[in-house]
């Protein structure tokens, strides 16, 4: 099979398309013929060697994919050969024509969705769901502010929060991104490139503030987030690219919480709960993954550059 390989940590140029032996499933394992691969920012951090958990070199990048089950090992009962699935993690990476994963990592992909949409599900939607409900414990009737609402995690959070009965405020940096945020469920949309845009949160919430904030760039926004929280408000830090200085008194006066979140910290039980909820939403049409761009697998380096650029719009997907 063809697969992208990383032999040393560095820039996007360290990724190479190589030939590897086809994987074979062991007991409880599944081999998926990959039709689409989701590109995540965390893929770029791992490639650069700037992530707490790094695989041994050389390795194949990728967490997310969608495709068709090609083979199953002994004892597999949840999926069958020929079934359409999305893949949330694997044993050897997903930037490849074939992916070997545990049975619990392969989830049914409804016919209503394309493979590219399926590849846009695992990390973005699981991250949004875990942030909202397993970390912030968001409740219907609360107000959630979603930074970067036009990106993969952002659009997922809009759809999930809106379906759960929350009032949703999104931010985006372009007209195109703000239009997308409105279409995907935001009640109100702010331009996060406008000076003082967070000052509008008070007026939009009747002076109360946001109950939950999903923060994609904490090193830029966290100090300001704390000033627009409601009493008992929670900020979930999903992403950060550096350090930040905050005033702890902004948390004290509101009984506010700053909650870190990393998807790999989810227990097996939490992961199963996440994907049960996502599966229901995909099946009934509540969740509608947005694909912003499709690129051939050989353009993985370009995809890694694009996923870090501002003005994100939906999910970047690689096609083997």
C-alpha cells in the first residue's frame, strides 16, 4: 500500500509517500480501505515534534479516516466486511491506503454522508462533544461562545450545541466564515478580527455573559475570555500556541473555571459515549460535517500548511 511516512521531525517537507506492506487484522482488529483522511492541527504538531505524546520514528501520520471495511479479525462483531465506516484512531496512522484499527475505533458511516464528510467526524466532532458535555457539562438554556466557529471543531460545536438547546455565539475572521457559522447554527456571529469584538457579549446575553467558552487559541484570547464569562462560567481550552498572562481575580469574582481538554485523555467509556452520541446525530441529520477542501494524498505537505492558516473554512481532507 501507499502511505505517507515521517522519518524525522520537522516541517511539512519531511513527509514522504512510500510503499509499505498491507496490514493484516489480528483478533479484534479491522482493516479499512481508506477513501478519505481528515487533516487535523494536532497532526502538524506531532510531525514537528511539538506534542507531549510522540510516536516512534518513522511513522505514518493521521488519526481520522473514512472508508470501507476490507478485512476483520477473529471475534469482530460490531462491523463487517464491505461496511462503510469512519475511523477514530488506528494502530499505524491513517495517511495511507489501508488503516489497521481496533474494532472499537471503527464506527458506522451513514449512507447520507460522503467519505470526505466521514473523515471530518472523529477528532473535530469528538473534541467538540467532549469539550461541551464531558468537560464544561453544558446544559440546555446556557449560552456558549465558540471561537473559530468556521473551522472543523468550530462547525461541529455549533451543530452539537444548537441541537442540545444552547444559545450559540460564534466568531470567525472572514465574511465567508461568518456566513458558514450562521448556516451551521450560530444565533449570533462576531468578527474576531474587529477590535473589542468580545465587548459585544454583554449586550448579546442581557449583561450576564457566556456560560461556556470553547477556546481554540488560548494564548491570544484567554485573558479576555475571563472578563466576559457569566457567574459560574467555564472556559474549555481546546488549543493554544504559547503562554498567556491572566488576572486570577477575573475567575474569583465569577466562581469561574478554566478547564483543559485533550481528546486522548478520554477513557474508553467516555470515548464510547462520545461516538454513540455522534452516531445518532449523523444518522438523524443533526450533524452535517463541512468539508472545506479536498487534496490528493501526495499533497499532504500542502494540507499541513493550509490547516494552520487563519480563516479556516470546514475540514481539509486528503484523498488516497
